[in-house]
């Protein structure tokens, strides 16, 4: 087996045992396991194998069917389904599944080509590649969706509508049929057919409510409004510069063994500023700012023109006049004479909070009175995020931002984010960065307030026992290997924020799976080393850029991704060979000189 992280393995074993024993809770456990995880296909595969071994062949076949639905691009899944179907006498299903496997195999190169073309904004090339892929694999609903998206981006709107109609006809009962209605609305909006786009919006809302319940619709508790997209400089009463944009050389992350070279690239770090906007409204927990009929874009990475699935207030629907359809909470929940916006999108994530949002408190003029204003801060945040806020902004009045928030503010103080984290694959990786000035200010302010004098281990592995996505599935074996070599094994979730800072600051070598835990690299000592366990998933440029600013070293121990562990290759689980990690642990010299690296950044 070995496809899943240990926590999911245990849950699969428990579920299969309950089903095999005829326990009533077995079905409920299965539904919960499949419904609440990103890597559902891999879970279904694991369930299928174990259910078949337990003598539950019919249910095992159902799991192979579900796995095929979750990922129609994996020929091995289709072949496994064909094998079991044939064994159970379902000959037609077996034949069809073998045909799907062959179609998926033939379509694979064209899908790779289409993805590269899309990321390079070569939409016509992406369309051609997707059409070739669909000729071999017409059952691939994701390819139909991608085809519609690329046709729309290419301005081929009528063809996009045709692709959407074909998709809805082929998959009338599948979840993607609901997504197809949303794509239709985007396309109609881009064509200026606003009345028809409105009808599509209504149909999309009804479909979401029918399929998933009222809370799943973006119109649940919200109203659609059309807002002109404006840069903050266009609408602000004044903008105070904190740090100008500066040239930065973005190096390729340092992989071991060597991997692709993505640098060096010349970029510009984002400018840092504080804007003052009159008569504004802050919408939802994403920190979307509206002013009258304007949508105020104060973060380059949060433009409605980008793919912003993590901002529920944005629809991605933009008309020819540059107005964006925005989902605003229906009622004003608070009125304030003045306030500072500190929170925003993804603030519940430790990385985004620490490096994009929390530094805003350091950009305020301590003599200007803004620090005494109420601070708009996300209600949903981990304990350590709140502790960090209290450390840097003790005693501040806080107004909570929730999904339902619509806060009217007479004078909104709007600090810039500490960096730019684009979520759109079309934006070059090198542009995803935290401003060096943000790192310097945050590091200095935190280390001034945290006692780092207590003894702590010099060699540390930060574990992730409850990881369910982009997990290192052999982490336990690596941990045992490191513990035998004097490493302390520590789960950072069990520590307070200050304890995490002190631990990282005093360590000489830190091993951690790539993820939010690498954020604390900003508190490392000069000359220290952080080794990230990485599985060829999301390229870690934004982490790689942190350590050199403080004179530390960051290396990524490259693992092998597990095919099919997540529908998106960027989120797959992985295995890091022990030899790769030992090479780095046992080498006494850094793989690159700190001073040279710092100079280049």
C-alpha cells in the first residue's frame, strides 16, 4: 500500500474494518473519509484494495469507479477498475474501462502541452492541444472545462459557449455540470451579454444549492454587485510610502539532488505603503475593499482578473467595461468612524498571516495615531497567529472579520501586504515574493520581544503528524533516522508562537516538510541551515527567498511524488529517499556560500 500519509492510512484501515465486520458506522465512516479530503482519488484506491482483500469486491469496484471519476487521467486506475469488473462478470464495464485507460494514455502529452501553453498565456495553442487530448479522451471533464476557459481567454467566446454546452451534455449529473454553468456566466459577462449572464448566475446559484446546500453558493447571505476595478492609488485620499519597490535577483531554489533551474531572474520587490481611503467598506473575511461603485485593488495578487478561487467575494466575471461582479455580504454588520485593515485573504494560514498581514502593524506610524484605531482582523486564525498579533500589537482594539462581515468605515487605513503571493499559474514563480523590508522589520520586531536565551536543541526536525496534503509519507522513518543522529523531534503545533521563534532562532539545522512551517526561517540565526522535504510539488520560490535575507541557508531535499495522490500534481504526497536527506545532514559545508547568496539577493 503506502500511498497515503499515516493519519489517512489509519482512517482507511478503521473504515474497512468496520465495513467488513458489518458495523452500521462503516458506511458513514466511508462517506466522511471520501468527502472531506483533497486527495479523494487516492483514498478511493486505497479503500478499493483493502475492501477487495477483505472480501467486499462489489464495494471495492464502486471505489474504483469513484477513483476514475475523481481523476479520469490516470490509466492505471481505469485498468484496475477493468480488472475487477471483469472478475465480477461486468464485461461491458471492463471493456469500456480498458478503452478509457488507452485514451488517457494517448491524451497525456497533449494535456502537458496545454498546461504549459496556458501558463504562457498562449491560449490558442492551449486550445489546439486540448482539442487533441479530447479526441483521445472525450470522457475527461476537466479537459472540457479547460478548453472553455482557454477559448474565453482567447476571445473565442462563441466557441467557449459551444464547449460548455458539450460538457453539460456529456456530464449532466456530474459535479462539473454545476461548474459549467459558472463558466457560461463568465463567458456571457465577457461578451457583454449581461442579462443572460444574470440568468446564468441565477441558475448557478440554484444548482449549487440543489447539489451541495445553500451555504455552498456564493450568493448565500450575499448580493451581487458590479464594481469598477480601481487601483488603490486612484481612489486613496493619500498614500504614504514605507519602502519603495527595489530590484531583486530571484535565485532558483537550491534542490538536492539538482532539479530544474528557475533563475536567477531579475524582479522588483513590491512597494510597501499605507493608503487612506474615505467612505470604504470591507467585504467578508478576504478583506475586499469597496468604495461606492469601485472595487479597490490594494494587492497586485488579488486582482479580479486573476484566478481567485480563495476569495469568495470575487466571481471572476468581468464585463467589457472593466467592471467585476462582486459578491458583497447583504447587510452592513458594523459602522466605524476609522479603522485599520490588518486581516485579509488566507489569513488563517500561518505563512500568509505572518508574512503578508501581520507586518501591516509595523507599517503604521506610531506617532500618527493610526495604531490606536480599531484593527480589522480575521476571526478564524490559529492560536499562534493570534499570539503573534498580541506580541506585536498588544492591547489593540480588534473588530473581527468573518464571511458575513460588511464593515463601513469613514476613514480606512489600508497598509499594503508584506508581499505578493499570486495564485494564478500564469504569473511567473519569481514574482511570488515577500519584500525584503518586510522580512527585516518582522524579524527585528519579533526578536526584540521574544526571550531566546533558554537552552534549546541545535538539531531539530519539525514534524507534521496530521498532514493530509503534500505530505512526506515516509516522514516517520526519516524522523527515526534523524533522532538516532541527535535531532529533537518537535511538532510545532504544540508550541506557542514565542516558543517556535526561540526554537528556530537557536537551532543550527532544521528539517521540515515544505509548507507553512518554513515561515519561521525569518527568525533563523545567520549561518543556520533549513532543509525542506519537498516532492516536486508547488515550486518553493517564496520560501527559498526568505533565508538568504537573514544570512541563513535553505536547501530542498527532493523526493519522488506519488502518482495520483492528488488530482493536481502540485499537491501530491511524496517520498524522500533517506540517502538524499543523509547527504545533507552529514555534509559539514553549506552547498553554497552564505555571503555569496546574500549578495545575489
